[in-house]
């Protein structure tokens, strides 16, 4: 093999190894970024549900005050279950507007 071709081959192999190392670093960085993104959104979603869990009784009491205790539900979930059809929803809106 000619020395010049051998030198080019060695340089090519070195460049390939260097590129492989850089690509591995990029892949690892992308994996970490995906994990951090999942943790980030998990925290946001869980904190939203946690806030709803703690605020739900307050919202239920507030809706009972505004509706004058019309609904039989004691929390927000029961109130929304009782609003199945349009007539019940319209009655609730009319009651709220009458209180104002």
C-alpha cells in the first residue's frame, strides 16, 4: 500500500472515531433532554391535579353559596354530575343571574 493512501486511510479512521464519539454524546444529551421533559410535564400535570384536589371543596362551597344551595351536590364533581341536561344547566345559570 502506498504511504499516501495509508496516511489518508488512518486519518479517515481517526475522523470516523471522533465523529462516532460526538454522535454518542449527542444521543446521550437527547436522551437526558427527553427524560427532563417528561419529568417537567409530569410535575406540571401532577401539581394541577393536586391543586384541583385541594381547591375542589372550596369551589363546591362557593358554588353552593352562589346557587343558594339549590344543587344537592356537596362538591364540584357532584354538581357537574347533576347538570346532565340543558334544562338543569339553564336553571342553574338563571339562579346565578337572579342572585346578582
